[in-house]
């Protein structure tokens, strides 16, 4: 299927590894030029070189902190007229809500709610004027089924979801859609970090926890960044113009509900 994206430009946040990289690679495979960003320059440059070697697209690698005004300004300077925006940022650490300070909450809200909102605000009007835009927010399955030790993430990502629900129905008239992908357990550094926290709390080995969690999923495994990226690329395509304001769960069937 031709997704109708060849030659377009995309900003993909937190894309040096994990789900963000999966999205960047899937878009590059469709001929999309990229501005990728992450904090660690060496890892980011390695990803950029890999993509350039594999696909004939332009890749700009902007190392910096997307959660700061300066970091966002650098990315938007590199790509002032994006056709696609993929919002992504590492989630806040797990823990007990009794231990979280106001500073912890402010950091979580800034990274997982306010930064995506600022990037949407900076790009969506131009997309509407050009009559094409695709915005995908990578959030979490915790938006639908909160995870007790991830309360900081639960709160911040739910706030972003509520904000998007209020504007996605206004932008679609101009062929600009805003949706969210809600990953469940994917084989990423984030998942491995959660296993370390559970291991410390339970006394079980990390490998034991990994096997138990994989077996407990209806799919019997964890997701891969490649299949996540494929879902993202479709939402960004010209075939997905009738999908907006949706929160699409990718979790191997872990969520037991119907809605």
C-alpha cells in the first residue's frame, strides 16, 4: 500500500531508539524526510546514519532536550513546515505517590503533557493552512488502564489526551488529524527499567519477571518497535484522513475491555 507520504517532512521526537526510532524508520521507508531528536548526540547520530544508509531520505539529527523551549526552537528551526509530528518523550519513573514532590509532578507534566501541547500549537496552524497534517502522540496503555506505580505518567498522559480530544475535531476539516498510540508492553529500555523497579520491590530476578509478564500477555510476547512504527506510519498516511481524536491501543490484547 502506498501511504502517500513520499517527499513529506516529519518531526519525530525521542527517536534515537525504542518506539520513536521505530516510527522514524517506518516513515523513512515511505519516503518521508526526517528531523529526529533526542538528548544523547552519539546515539542519535548512529540512528540518523542508519536511516540515511537504508533509505534515500534526508535526515536532520537535532540533539537536545525537547522538553525545553530552546530544544523545541532548534527542532522547529530545522523543520519549520512539518507535514507530520510524532510527539514522544520518556515517561517519568515509577514509584509510590507518597514520595512524589511537586517538582516530580511538574517534570512529568512538562515532558508528557505540556511539551506535546507546545509542539502542536507551533505546527498545527501551518498544517491547516497547507491542508495536510498528521499528529501522533505516543502516550501509554495506562491512559485506558492506569498502572499504580506509574501515577506520574497516568496523570500527565491523561491530561494530554483530554486536551487533544478538544481540538482534534476542529482540525480535521482541514485534513489535519490528531491521534494517540497507546503502547502496552513493548521490548524497549522503558519496559526493562520497569522490570528493574519490580525486581527490587519483589525480590524476583529481572529475567523471571520478564518471562512472567510475557506469558501473561494474550499474545504471549512483547511488542516490537517495528510493528509500532508501522501503525504510526499508517496513521500519518493520506489513507487515515478520516481517523482523528482516537486513542489506539497496541498491547497484544492485554486490556480486557471492549471500549
